[in-house]
């Protein structure tokens, strides 16, 4: 009876986390749901007794259920790693899509600003400091 309660609690927690908004929570919910299915497979194939299913009474237990669970664990691990890789890639792309406005550096600003002076205090403009070029012959 306690196996059924544990399976139900794992499945309920997994479904609850799958319904959450965050991607990492959904991955954890998927992981809990996989553990619930693995526990269900082990308890369904186990003989109805109080001892462990690998300890035989008179006849050996069927290892098919344990082979299914081992296969499910390996497949589940691979799928969780894939989901975590997708979550990491998604978070990197989402953060890279935000382009910050960087102020231009001082060298670029001084060449665009008509009233800019150099580091030594002299006028760096090519026309000697005139505005618009009216005073040149």
C-alpha cells in the first residue's frame, strides 16, 4: 500500500511541476513523473509479499520488470539531459536577444563633436576651429 501512495505522490508532484511556468520546474516535474512510472513498473511486477522482489521464496522472480525499469532509467536520464541542454540554450538565446545600448567611446565622440578639443586642450577640427567654413578664402 505504501508503494501506491509513493507512486501517487510522485506522479502528483510531477504533474504539478509540469504545469508551472518555468522550464526548469517542468524538467524537474518530468523527472519526478519518470520516477513515478519506474516505481509503478517495479511494484507491478513484484510478487505480493513483504520481502524484496529479488529474493526468491520457492521460484525465482521474473527479471523482465527490472530490465524494463533499468531501460526506463537510462532513457529517462538521456531525455532529462536533453531537456536541460534545451533549457540552457534557450536561456542563452533569450539573454543574447537583449541588445544593450553602449555609449560611444571618447575617440568616436570627439571626431563627431564639432566643438571637441584634444587631450592637450587644442582644437582637433581640421578647419582650425571655424564653424561651417564661412571664414575661409
